C-alpha cells in the first residue's frame, strides 16, 4: 500500500526517463513507480551518520522532495562516517552542507532544510507536511518524540540506530505498533553510551542507512514486504543479520487500546535528563 498522496498524471521528461531508466525497466517499479517517487515527500531527522546515506540514496532514486531537520555544524570527527559532508564543510551548518551535496547529486530534487532541533513545539508543524519520516536521531528524547509525533500525525516511520558494530532497523506503521511497543521505557541516563562515548564503525551507518532508504522507497511505491512487525538486527563484527518479530502492545500508552498519550510531552523529562 503506497503511503504518498495521489500520484499526479504527469509524464516523465526525456531527461527523467534516461536518468531513472534502471528503475523504470524493473517490472516492480516502471514509470508509474518512478512518478510516485518524484511526487513523494520524505522527512529525514538528522543529517549525520544515518541521515547521510538515507539522503544520498533517496536523492539518487528521485524522491521529489526531501526535508532535512538538523541544527548541528560539521565537525572533524563527523567525517569518519557522515558522507554528506567534506573537509571543506567543517564549521558549516549540516543542513547547508547537506543541501549543497544533494543538489550536486541530483538537481531534480527539492531539498527543504529545517535548521532547528526537532522539538515538541515544532514537530507537529513539520512532520505532517511529509509522506514518510526517516529517523536518524542519535538520542532517546528525539527518538521518542519523533515516534509519538509520527503516530499522532498518521505518518509511517522508518527507524534505525547504530552503535559500535551493531545496528537495527524497523518500520512503524500507525496502528501496527510503535517504538514504545518495542521500548516502553527509556534506559536510565548514562546506561547506553553514545557514539561519541563508545564509538561506531564508520561503514555501519552506511549499511543501516541504506536499509532505511530501501524501506522508504518500498513504502512510497507500495511494493514488497516492509520491516513493519519485524526488527532487523545487524551484527557488523560477525556480519550476521537476524530478524525478530515485534507486535503492537495493546497496553501501549500511545497506540494501545486505551492510550494515555494524546499530545507531545517533555521528552527530556521523560528520559530523565532534566
């Protein structure tokens, strides 16, 4: 089932036919699927390790509108894994560096930058503008916030995370479970180290981010079997993949049978950080 708005009956230009020819010749895609991509609007939370490969591959695939939420600046330590940014970008806003890089990859794409952190105050203004949201946030308050906002806005969420050699990815479709069903409570502050504290293999976000981009494209075109209801676990050290079934929790405070969360909350407080 496609998640985008109704596709416009606009023919592809000769430039687009040639550019996306390797998509169009695929029976699962064709010109109709490519038009769905061109009409789609995807929001990427974060222009860092996961957001970089997601943004690059969605841009190359021809997703028509990409929104990027980030308020950070490019740091030298980012360049070990964040492929959107280059040495000359150190000190620049990540959204500016990202937009410049993506338009160099494909000027056919409309890149909208949201140079601000995603918060309870702005999430319900930003997220409803898009068809699919891809989460590349690297902290628990943002992960719970984006999950709740996507559910309340009725938007599918393509989720991913990475640390050291390990990664995971899944898809949350409103009504079929959410991040809170999988992780009802955040870990105590300091229990789970950040990438800055524990490190991350530079190639790992490329691997997980590419999976997220693939799931996003499938959702847009309404093809294949998504990761909804499954958590894909990636062990980069032993190069093993395994899938774990996850189910909607009827007692979930957000998407359960008797929800208690009906609006966004203070996620810093919820995660014990303030």
